[in-house]
C-alpha cells in the first residue's frame, strides 16, 4: 500500500504531512504535542502558489550586460529563466572573477535566517561549506535576536550561550519560586518556535503550572498582552526603552533600605561599589532613586519601592526578554538585570536569580538533556574579515571605513558579491529604504530560495531550492528532547533542487565536487550526521554526543536506535535529566572550583575590560543612557513603535501561506493602538492608517485596545516588503520605519525598538493593492 503520511519537523513543531495524488493536502499536528502551533500548516497552499520559484532565473540586464549592470533596477526588472547548466556556468565564472579581481573578502555570505530545522539541509551551512571550499568569504557574527547580549554578557558571566542554554526551568520555579518579574513579559506566541526544531511545546504548560503553584507574576512591558491574561499578572506599563531606569530605581531602594546582600556581592561579584556609587549619585550628583526612575519610566515611585521590597523578601526570578537588547544601548538591560539579581543574592538558588527571555523560544525555561549532535560541517574559512550581523547597509555604504566593535577596530570590506541562502534580510534588517540603496552597490547578488520574497526579487541570480517536505533530513537540536526523521513527502518541481545539489552542481563546474561532497549524496550525509550523533568519543560536540547530563553533573550514556529502526519509527525521545538544572548553581556552590570565564572568575558588575575600551555609549558598569528617540524626547504627535515578533509566522516565513494571511486585516498588518491615541488622531477601529517618519512609511489597519499603554503602537514584523515608487510599504512592514543604528560600539546590534512614528488615517478612497506575493515578470 502506498504511503500517504510523512513525518516532518520544523522550527515551529512536528507535523504529519498527509499526501494524495502527489500533493500535500494537510499537515496534522504531532500527537505528542499538547499545545501545537498552527504556523507550519501555512506551507500547504504555499507549495504551489504563484510565489513559488520554478526555475533558475537571472535578472535581464545582468544576463545581457554582465555583473554590475543596472543595479538600480534590482526589484524592478524582469528575470530570464535559464537552464541549470547555464546558471552553473554563470555562477562559477562569477565566483572566479570576483576572487581573482578583488579577493575572497569581496564575497559576503551573511545569510542570516532559519530556513530548515534539518541538520543536513541547513542552508547557511551548505552555503558556507561551499564557499569555504572555493576560498572563503566575509562573514557575519551574532544575531538579530540578541546581538547586544552576545557581546555584553561574556564580559559579565564569561559566556552568553552557556547560560542561555541552561536557564533555570519552570519546574524549579514551580517548586521554589514565589515572584516572577518579567521585563518584556513572557509572550507565549514567541515560545511557538525554536532553532533546530522542537518536538512538543512546553511554555504554556510551564507558566500555567507556576501560576497554579502560587507564583506571583509582574509584567513590565508597554503591552499587557506580553503575558497571558490567565496568569493575572500585575501590569507595569512602563515607557519603552526605560527598563534600565526602572531597574536602577529598584536597586536604589534595595540599597537605601538595606535590603541588598553585601555578603553575596563580596563573595561572588566584583565591582559592585562602582554601581552603588552611581546609584547614590556620587558620580553625577543624581540619586537613581524610585522618584527619579518614575519620571523616566512613568511607573509610580510607590510601585517601584513596593516591588523592590517584594523582590527582596520573596524567592524572585528576574526575566529579561530578548527584545530588550534590540533597542538603543541594548547591552544595558541585561547587565543591570544581572546586577539586580546579584543584589538580591538569589542567583543559583532554585526558582531564583535571572533568566534570558522565558518563552522567547520554546526551550528557554524548559528542561532538556543538551544533546550535542552531528551537523553538516562548514569547513575552515580562510577569510578573517567579518561584520556584526546588523551592519550590512553600513558595510555596503562605507567600504574601507573603520568602525569599533567589542573592543577591536575593524574595517568594512569592499563587497562585490553577496550570496544569501535560507534567510531574508528584507525582513530582519532595519530602515529598508536605506538598505534598498545600499543593496545597489554589489556587482552581483545570488539568492537561494523557494519563493519570490523581497530578497529574491532583488537578486541578480536566483537558484530555486526545495522545501523541508521535498527532501529527507533529520531534526536534532541540543535544546530539545526529540530526534525526528524528516521524510520526503512529495517531489519538488521539476527544475528545483535542494541546496546540496545546487552547490554540488556548481562545485562540479569548479572541479571541487569531491571536496564539497566528500563522496556522499545528501541522503548519505543525513545518515552520516546521525551516525556522528551516535559516536561515543565526543567528536560531534563539546559534550560526547551520546551522553546526557544527570542531576549530579556527570553523564549517563545514551544509545540511539540503529538507523534502520530510527527511520522506521521516525521519532526518538532522549531521556530527560533526573533533576532540573539551576543556572549558576555550581558556581554558587564553589566559586573557586567552578569559577566563571571572566577575568576575575566572578560576576563582573564592573568590568575593567569594558571600561578599558573607552566607549562613551557603553561604560564600565550598567548605566541609564537616554535613547536617540523615545517618548522622553518625542513631539506631541509622535508615538513609540514596537515591532515585535508575529504570532502566525516565524519572522517572514510563510507570510504568503493561509495561516499568516488569515491574521491580516484587509490584507494588511494590524496596528495595535490605545483608544486615547486613536481618538486624538480621528482613528476608528478597522481604519486603514499610514505610519511614517523621516525614514519611510507603511500602511496598516488600526486595532483599538486597552492592552497597550498610551503613547505606544505595536505592529508585528514579517510582512513581505512591498514598496511603491515613493518607498511606502503597501503591505505593512514596520522596518520601513525603524532606524538602522547599532546598539553601541560594544555590541553593534539592531535597535528596531527605538523608533518614533506619526500615524494618520489613510488619505485615499482605497489603499493601493498589495503585490508582495506576486512573482516578477519572467521571460
């Protein structure tokens, strides 16, 4: 009997693809997932939609006149569909030309994105391995999610990723926690996803168990909806970007009322006296007390003092959302939150301390075995040049210009070719009208994708790739307990290849096919990666990949099923740890034997290293620094825009699918606005509205709600950019408005959440039609 149901894994969960007549008809939820996400089901109608790329395509004048021709016509000019033989020759020749004329550093492959949960068909890894086989490329470092923390936290704790992956879990909070203070809330919509795939969703279960156990929740956010209403959290609707001021006010109360823990600070931290002097005004004559914090945050001073006292007398967990890093001076909230937790003296205790973004993804706050598995090897990059991931436009605008980053001086390379696979910079990046101009600088842009999104439309060469439903793979994440056999459910369109075959064909033209493939097919690579996960000598990762940590810190051996059995069953669940991991518990138990990887071996509330960099925008201890634009310096007609993560898609993925489209209003993105702000502007619920500032404009549909504080509007990211000739995004991409400016000289992360806009009812009979999902003209 012909098989009709196929297991697959995504960044938003596991599904069973139901197939009939060679087509996917439905994605059913994984039966073990009690809180499944509908996001993945959006792929069904998108697989064969008009936006699907069916054949290799080359921009018309690039094909006719060569590299660098009419780059200002990217996104406006027709494409010519060509054969794979022809496009392989074009790409191979262009790589050779750029390397010989300008060197390998002239090729940029930032390629930031979350294309597939599969370990083999991971687009970034495929691209980077291929380019490393041909001589290397200029790369990027850090993420749009939390770049400022990636730079800052290692100076405080010695590592960021280590503690991101060992967040104290909900089980510990249920057992011992009493108070949970969430700066940026705990948005369950974000917990639908996790990089590398996930088996079952755990965030709602965890937070509701804590609430049932009597844990009190405080939602410190401009959005009441940043915490589920069933949790009945106390809402402190502070002004955006004022979290550090509020934390300083809490800290001042702890000091002035002698509620802090000097013994803890002395034993486990260095530099606290610098922060205390700053709190008490010895540095600048300004007491950072609750009254001072109330002016900046608009949270009443009595509530600040009351919260500080509760935090000192209860077992308290401080959560800082990832979004707090994506604002001006985004390094400071994490530094100050760690310092505040240290002042409470509860770090390393069950249910207490701090955590980096509960429900920012499915794994944060969940217990997992931290399995380290095999992956598609990228090889060695011979090019040492790199940029912080969010500095793309600046790099393209300023070749040869020096800039500062995390204590080092770097120089922007002269990029002649960009290659993107598995991502969409026209989603992630800020100030898209600026990026559009900078995007004209390279002579050649190559994009691997399966749909005609804004980035593919602005390429010179487009290489159509398959989806996760059209190839075999294995999903295995160190932050999830499920290993999933991803089965090919349907064939890809005739002229579509997976990324491995795309690069294999070009490698053949360049006489490096064996170097790239090592003699393996893609299916053989999938099997090899699984076998690497089964090795007992630890070659697949820092922790021997068949070992799972138990409660005592040692490891228990894990034997994975034989490959054939795994393929037959499709699912393997790794045993969970015997007891939950408590972040920094080992350090607190013995700070000498388990010292941190900081210069002092302790938590660095003051960092002589950071102070030594001499950055005015990031001094040696956490401070309040006024943002470049916020409600504190806004005009009366300006509102603060928050462009948070969407609830019905991951980033911009599957925006063309039914699940995302059903979340739109009249085909546009909803804009949450307080009724008072709407009334002032003559805006009614359901009105088409125009948001604008000096950087750009976009359209949206007003949704009036008391769940957002006055002075603030919220518009989720992810709408495919659809600009008209003036740069107005007809579809509703808020990155038409956000500022492209680094968090500081230390982290150089994105600052999307530091953005002021004006809003008005759309002036016109009917807004222009959305064309985002239409393919370009194909000749």
